[in-house]
C-alpha cells in the first residue's frame, strides 16, 4: 500500500504519513487504532511493535509457470552434482553452517534429527503441507520416464505402501540465519531462490560454488525442503520463525496447464510485480509445531527439514545366496549411524578444542519415531573417532608440540612452505607457512601413515597415504594445517585460503587443477599445489624415518629384529627382485606377522619365488621355520606354496605368519630373517 492510499483510508494527508515513515512525527493513539483496522491486525501489535503480527492471508503452494519459449527442465541439474547420500549431506550442510558461524568465540551447534512419521502423525503432517493440493503435481511428475520422475515415484510408493515418511532436520545455532529480502541479494535469496550463488560472508569459508545447498533437495525423494530461520538481524522488524518451503519437480502438465518445475510454499505476495508469488512468512508457534520445525531456542540459525529423506548408500548387496541380491536397509537407524560416522570423519578437527580455545563446531544426531525417542541424542566426540589426530591438533592448540618424536604420544611440529602465485595479470608470489603435525597412530579406522589436509574452518579436504616411507617406520598420523587453520598469526593466510579454495572441486575433497584456478591465476598454478604436497610428504619422511648415515649400518634394535635377503642366484641380467619394505610384529600367540613390499625388475617375464623365514639366533646356523599362512597381495598369486609375481609389474606385495610350532626358540629371543629364494623360471 502506498502512502496516498493509507492517508485516504485513515482520513489524513499524505504529508502526515510521510512524516511517520521518516520519523519526524508519531501517529496519535486514535490514529494508530485506525491504522490497525486498515491492516486488520490487533492494536497492541501496532502500538508496541514487539509482537509478531500474524498475517491473515492463507499459506499456499506457488508453482512456477512453464517457460513461454517452450523450454523444459526435467529436474534441477545442481542436485545431480552430488549423490543422494546422508554422508554427502552431512559434509555439505555442516560446512555451510560452519561458514555462517556468528559469534567467533563460541562453536556453531549443528544437530541432525531423523524423524519417522507413520499413521495418524503422518496424516496430520500431510495436512499441514497441503498435500492434497500437491498430489496432482506429484502424480504427473512420477508418471514421466525421467530420472527425477522415477525417484519421485519411489518416494510416493514408500509413503503409501509402507505408510511412512522420513523427515531429516538439520538445525544450526549461533549462525547467521537466512537474512535479507525475499528476492534481492542476501542469504535468503541465495539459498531459496537461486542456484550457484554462494553468498559467503567469511574469507575462510569452505564452500565457494553455491552447489552444496542442493544436497538438501537431492536427499529428498520428494524434492521438498521446508525452512524455519531465526535471523541475526531484523527483517521487516522481526527475527524469529521466518518460514518458507521449496519444491524441486520436473516440468509437468497438470489439468492441461504446464508448469516449469520448482514451487514455493509461502504467503502470496501482494507487491507490484510479484503478485501471487509465494514469499516467506512469519509463522506462529502452532504452525511451526505442525510442520515439525520447532527450534530449541531463540539463538540465530536455520532449520532445514528434508521431507522424504533417503540414503542411496544404505542399499547393500547381499551375496550370501550366491546371487547379487539388493537388500534395502534405508532405515532411520542405519542413517543415524552413517551421519555420526560422516560427521566424525570430516569434522573431527573443527570439533577439537584447546585448553583455552573453544571448538569451531559441536555436532549431534538424534532419531525419533512419531515424536518418541528411538536413539538418544548422540554427540560426536572427536577424541573417540579420531584419537591420534585429535591429540595432534590439541597439542598444537595448547602449544605442547616437539621438534622430533622421541616418545609415544608426543606430537612433532614442522613448517611446510606453500608458494602462493600472484593473480593473473599481477606480479609477486608470496610464501605461506603451513603447519604439519605428526603423532603415533591409534585410530580405529585401520588406516595409518596418512596425511590429512585442511584450511579455514578445519573441514578435512585431502586425505592420502604418505608414499616411499623408510623401512621400519612406526605407524603414524599426520595433519597439515594451511591458510587460517595454521593459526591467527600465520603470514599470508588470506592469500593461501583464496588460492587453496580455488584449487578445490565442488566436493571440496582435494587440491589440484580446476577451471577456477586457471582463470584466477595461471595455467601452471597447480604446480604449486604439487610442490606443496611433495614438501609435506618429504617433511613427514624426515620426521619419522632414519638418516641415510644410520641406514648404512642399521639400528641395532631393528637389526636384532629383522633381516631381509633376496638371494643372489635369481639374477636375470644382473637384476633381481628386491624386498624394499618389510613390516613385522609379534602377535599374542608368539608368531611373527610380516608384510613385505617387493620391487620387481623391468621385464615381461613373471617370477616364481619361495618366501623363507629364518631365525637369527645367537649361535649356530639360522634355522628355518615354516609359514602357518602366506597371503598374496598386489600383483601376486599363490601357486602350490610359491609366490608367482605378475610379469611386467614393477611392484608386488605379500603377507605371512610364521608357524609357532616350528620355532626353535621363543620369537622374542631371536631376530627374523626373510628371504626370497628362486625355485624355477616360469615362461610368460
């Protein structure tokens, strides 16, 4: 309503209304009552302006009309950038919450709630979302022989045949909330109206493509997400319970009328140019409860409710009957477990606190059925899921690292240079020093000798095994902190953040060549990433390995334990297979368990060799012992107790366990010698 219309309805001049709007005057009490009557709201709301004014306009679904030029979209392409997987959802959604952390002295709290609705509870929820109005659109979409149509058909079948639907709500607190206008630039429009609009407010943000939000809709079989946001700043004079819903469907025809695809659940707009378009509305507490969107506090942040959530990765293959039978395990319990696992694996560092430093993130998962608790809220504890890496990061945050590892449990720290090139058209590369942390491995995932890299908000970006480790290396874990993750005082951290972020693909799971990197820097900028990776691996090897001088004679401790011999009679033109890596340990039964990595000479002929174990006793000859088990590994197979190494391969591996009954003495009283002996040549 413009000023002239309001002035006419309350019987005053336009100048009087203008004075109220500019703050030069305040309406008298009787005028306020007249204004309240014009807008059909209670007088107290107008007078105090502290109570949310609930609109009398009905909330409905607005479907985008079909394009006039005949164009058709059979789904939102952004949703195909990721798998419909709760692990991917957890990574992307939590990253977005981290990027919007409001109070930097406190963690952002993220809670995932799985809620299975059945029976009457499901019926009431369908009524709340105006399901009867939507159903014709779903029927038309499901009837199409398109990928999205088939997913929707499966979602409808699950709801009607099993009489259930799974809601997955993602709540964050101490976050910015969806601020800004419904249509203009801002967080709200970037998430609910647009695609490929990142709208990040922090230079160290994890996301940069604006694709991560699409995982919310991709995780829904029905393509529906409802939103309740508490804003960090006022919009239209309010902050709490800003609601809207968005639906992603393919192009369809309903009752002879074509529709483009997306739809919004909200209040019909009356603004010129947007008449009838569904916009966000300020809901009352009862409406929020009916939509299962009630937030636990008034702290700013957003709740995303995924309607019809499913997890493609929960489909497993059962071959117990000799056939590949697909068994559906898409239960709330399995989804709960996968969410906890994904949060721990990707965000353990963000959840790690120092003695005087709060964590960046707190995360938990809870599961309900019809309002009753199925699995209690489970807080993800970083020290439980990643004990070694958490210990390393905590030592760094508390300033308790050492220069070199001398005892179990210590954390060594070293600096790794990252040369950041200048932007295209500019000159002057700069150097940023990343922090590398190393400690002994005690993680339950069974993957030692890994190096994980991260920046900014401490989400794990890169994870890889360190190559070419020295013989006898004790299991370890390494953490590489770059950009702002390296510390507040890290030099050129902003430039390093921008460079590394540009080198990440939409999944943000590695550093390497990308189109953005080429466009912003140069075609060869990715070489700086390779140099950085090599420098980190070299630093790890220097910290955990032995010097070249000591290798010549060997450590007495290691020499007393292990020996290796490739034999001298196997040469073909002077080249023989060589054991280049040997890991061995004594198990509880007293047997040696060994794993050997074999370097093979260049050539196309296979090798047939016999692994031999001998005890290096204090006196007399070296007695041989039998193997209880020999297991071939890479490029290797077992042929009548002999190892046949693949022709043309450059490396191979095998593992074995000694037979305790053939030990002449206890294994801890002797060293172990492992030899590869020639048996006979094998034709190609």
